[in-house]
C-alpha cells in the first residue's frame, strides 16, 4: 500500500472576490426557495405554533440568512465604491 502525504494549501477568497459574490447570490436564492417551500407546507387550517413550529423556525432562519447575504453584499459594494 502506498501512502502519499501531500501538503495542501488553504485557499481563502477575499470577501470581494467574484466567487464569494456568486456564493452569496446562490445562498440568497436557496433561502428564498426554502421560504417558498415552507410557506407551501404550512397548515393553514391551524396556524398555531404547536402545529407549525418547524415551518416557522425554518422560515425565520432563512429570513435571517437572506438578510445576512443582502447586508454583506451591500457592505462589500460600499467598500468597493469607497476604495475608488
């Protein structure tokens, strides 16, 4: 058996890198899609917390995720414009 030990370099992208912007947009789209799915799965006959606790929690978490993506994207745009 041959065992190879290869040193891996850690790749860290800066926040203003195009891949990071794409990742933020992808996460925003995924969070929006999950919110729509959870709204579809709600029990509209009984909107109590006991009946829809999981749905409400997921919707709230995805709203926070989407807000974080929008805020970081705006902050990066502001920094980018400030450097110019």
